[in-house]
């Protein structure tokens, strides 16, 4: 019998969560004679595949060995943004004096902040529940480990499911770093950091990517002394350099300590302390902390499915191999989400699942290469991006015109006391075609969609310029980008023609 998943602390909220996404005593149904689609994995990609296909009339089975909702609900987007929001609330109280609001010393109840997160997460979990998918959506939900036993069948809990098509949506997990002493000392990942009920006095974070930055800033704002150890020369090294620099300065203001261009050599435990031995600029130093959070690297969940029996090619480090239409080496089997995509975001998993439904069940020809994929890092300020960076265009030999509007030029950003951000767009030179864009703002993730829509619909920046934007808003920066573009079209020759015309009009 499968062991009941552990989710700590075992309070009323986590009990409600587990009762929704992996209920005790769940009885798997008797399999149908044949399924249109069998989905392995109940994270975002798997749930969208199952719900979408069932809603279109398919007979669908969904297999989940752990918690329905996957990383996003249980150990990713949902809990992390709950923690980020708590940190932002604490920060806003501390900077109230800038607006004439004086509150005195701020008292932070980390346990209460985490309890609120668990409460909200438990409420959200009903949407991903086994009962909803079974009773409301008509999906046969099987809790247990599924493994292929042939080209067209999967076994789960001693029962064999025969399918016309299958979708592998098993996702990825935090990679274990091969650092001597790490396992013995113990460490946190996204899978268990949200179990904490007390903020670590000193938190050592390995990795300055999106997750490392988001959680480091949140923990620092909620009372922990945080140190990030990063191998690159700065945080968010894959992002626009100017954007990353703004986030880095914000982190420093929040008293996050940075150890950059550094490599962790080994870990030791000395009593209650955990010691990282770090090499930096040829010298070795020791960093002491109460907890270690590892936020460097992901590993696809390819184990235990007996993919060889289905003839599905995979790489243990890169995941299941798929073509542009998400079909694997077995034409009956498709994949979606983190198990096969370099873009490991919930919204990408959702989009890929929709492609699987169209291509697997309705002989569609939808391609992943046609997708326009935005993403956002939820630091404060946020960094949102879509499309190419300037370097990407240069590598492809595409000439670009880059336009930037600093938020210091926006009335609303000044009123909000948030002048450090910017909106930046890369255009194919000589046209208004948008190749890519970056926004740095407190709510950049809410603002990038206008540019993503324009790129998806093939609209140029001029179309945004013709769109009236409310004043005062920070999103007005996007219209100002269009104004900048229009000014580039007013060459000296064109201006001379206009002047001559207007002079003639006065005569």
C-alpha cells in the first residue's frame, strides 16, 4: 500500500490540503476497457490535460503517486507567493515613514504568516482535489505509482490501464547537489522549506536564481539573517543585466548578504550550526547558519515509470525527449510540463497541456516553437520578461532597436515611491515588430501581458501607442515606449517636410 504523503505541520490546514489532494482511504476505480487518454502526473500539466480532455468528451484516467496539484500548489508558486506577500507587508510597514506613516517598532509573527499561507493553500487545493476530478469532471483518478508495461498500457496499483494515447506529466524536483557533508548536515529545498513554523535566525541560501532570490528576500523581511552564495558574478544572471542590478540593490537594502563568484566546497555540522566552506577568489571562508536552503538546479522525474517498456526515449538530466508537437519516440505517448520543457513555469505547463490535447486526441499540428512565453521573478521589484534579450537577437544576427523608459519618468511611480524600475523593448530595427521586452516594477508580472499579447497577435509597438492607457499608472510606461519609437521615425528629412507643409498652410 502507498504510504500517505507527509505534509508538515499536521495542522487543520495541511490536513484539509492532504484530504483534498491525496485523501486517505481513496479507492481506485475499476479501469475502463480502453482510455482515450491516460495521464501520469497530477501537477499543472497533468491536471490541465485530464480536465481539458474529459471536458471534450474523452475517457480519461489520471495517475498521481504523491499530491495532486504538484509542485505549484504544494511546494512552489502558491506557498512561495504567500510568503513573498507576507514579507512585502512587513516591508511596507517599515517604510511607512516615507509616506508620513509612523508605526513604531515592527513585530513579526513568522508562525502566523506561515499559518495564513497554509490556510489559503488549503482553500485553493479543492480545485485540484481528487474528488473534484472524479465526481465533477468524470476523470478516473488512480492514486499510486504508474509504470508502463507495454506500448499501450500502464499498470497502477495492480490494475492495467489500456490507452489510445498517454501523456507523461510527472514534472521535476529539486536536484541534490553533490557537496560533501550536505546530506549529513541536512538542508531545505522548496519541498520542505514551507514546513517551517519558526524563521531561522541565520539562513544560508545556495543559488541566486529566481527561487533563491524570492525566498531570500522574503525571509530577510520576516526576520532572518540571510546570506546567498552564488557561483555567478551577480544575482539573476540570466536576466537583463540592468534588471538584475536593480533587484540586487533591493536585496542589499533588505540586508541580504551576498557571496558572489563563490563555490561551496563542503558542509559540516557543529552542534546546532551548519557550516559552509566556500571558495571565493582563491581563498576559503566559513559561513555559519542555522538552516541551509538549496535553490540550484532541477531534476526531471523520469524514474520508476519503466519508460523503456513503452519505447519512450529520455535523458535522466533533461527529461523525456519530445518533438515540436510534444510527441515522444512512441507515437502513442506525449509529454508536457517540466518533464520535457526548458521553460519550467506553471503557465508554460498549462500551455503545453493544451497542445497535447489538440495533437494527441484531435490530430492537431500545434507546435511549441510557436508559443510566446513570458515569465516573472517575484522579488520586490519583480522582473518580468518575454521573448528575446538583446544578446539573443545579436547571436541570431538580427539588428535591433532597444528602447527604455525609466520609471523615474512616470508620475505614478514617483507617487508610489517606486522610481527604480524600467520598461524596455527590443524591436527589429527598421520596424515596430517586438522581439522581446523586460519590465522591472513592483507588479511587473501584471504588466508584461500587454507586450506578450502584442507579440502573440503579431501586433507592433505602434498598436500599443494607439491604445489609450489610464493615467496615472505604471503601465503607462509601455505606451511611452511606443512614443519613443514614433520619435525615431521623425528623421530630420521628415521633420523638414512637415515644417515646409505647415509653413505653406500659414501662407
